C-alpha cells in the first residue's frame, strides 16, 4: 500500500506538503502544477487515506452521497480535468464526514438503503437521469447544466470562454480563426463550438470550413490538425477545446514545420499540469475543476439541510493564462 513517503519521493516534495495537499489545506501556498502532480501520483499509486469516511460524522449527522460519472474511469487517465473533479468531491466528503460511493458509466448502481443526494458528473444519459430520479430528488449536475432544470448544477461558462478567446485573437489582428474540438454526442456540437461559431460569424472571423471535430484526446487532436494542415490554407489562430486535444495539435504543427506562435497561435482550455511543459508552453484557460466537485457536495448538503426548493446554478470562475502558444 502506498504511503505519503512514496508520494513525496516521486513528486520531489516533503511529506508535509503531500499531506496538506491531500487534505485540501486552504492555507497551503503551493504552485498549481505541484498540487496536480501530487494528486496524479497519489491516484497512480492508489493511495488511500487512513481515515475512514464511515467513522466520520458531520455536525448534521451522517450523509451518504452517490457520485455518478457519465464516462469510463479510464478517461481520468487521459484527461486530468476529470480526475481533479473527482478529487474535489472526495476531499470535500472526507472533510465533512460524508460517506461517498463512486459509480462510473456502464456499472450497475449500488444498492444504497439511504441516500442524501446524487452528483452526476458530465452530461447524463436518459437512463442515468431516470435512475437518479428514482432514488432522490436531491441531484446536482457537475460539468453540465441545462436551462429550466429542476436540479442544481455546478459548471463553467464555456460560451463566455469561447467569446473571450475570439476577442483576444481579434485584438491580436486575427482575420481567420479555426476551432478543433470534440463532441459529447455523435454529430452534435458542444457548447464551446456552438458559441464559437455563432460569435465568430458575428465578428466575421469564423467559417464552417475551419471547424474540425473529433474526440477529446491527444490522438484525435493530432489527426484533426493533420487534416487541417493538408489543405492549401489554414487559420493562423486556433481555439482548441481542451489541453489534451491541444497536445496532439502541437505535434502536428511541429511536424508540418510551422512556427508557434509566429505561423499559428492557439489557446486551449483546462490548464492541466502538462500545459506548462509542452513546447512551447500552452496558452490556456484555467478551470478550477476541483472546486466544481467540492461545491457540488456543498449544494447537496445545503439542500438536504435547509429543504431548499429552488434549483441553483453555480458557475466556477476561469482565467486565461497566456504562455508560449500566443504572441
């Protein structure tokens, strides 16, 4: 079984730092990439806290939360964004003495006798919605929201991010901006892409021929960028839907012999730990994904405690981090 010492040795930090990161110490002043590295190593080594959730009791009594993830657990390996959301959920449950059960896509729902609420991470399928509704009316979406829903939601404002990136590129003098992204549903644009196309057309810098869509992986980004660069011309500015996709895009641009950002500049989303170590370092929008997880837990407990009827939608702040892939 992995120990704090094992994690500290691999992360090249002190055991005290590891302990404070894993316990979500709000007074800890440590770089974001160090924190993410510690979390990734702890996950890889399958570190388990010595404390038992079942032995902890919050001031309002024992709570039980079910977290339903709308994706396979393997996705957390390819995209640390999702791993951070789960860590935020688990850390907050540990802090509040909440019993937590995780359940990933395609897995059978556990037989829970008593449940405080359900967290649904990612866009849920109809079957997941029905299963959750059959267990409780205290449901909170994370990394997803829908207008008019009866359920709480914690999300990021992807439409605003898309517009912010277009405005940045226009201010840099861009006349043609492209998009490389993924899709949650086959053949359907996600919020990022939809907002990008609508606002970009309004500004006269986006056309349908400059939209490429595949999966949310580095290999997909590589293939899509290769396709883009096989044409006679291509956009000199790119909005890439995630850092994982952008890593593949960078490789394709380098293989083409183009300079970044002189020939092509790009901005992605998430600010995963490796974003600072690509060549050149990725300009990206930092998403506080751990906070999304912890705030989802807070909303469930608050609703159960106060009997709140009105649903709340919480948008976690984001910040554009400019590095080497932009001028």
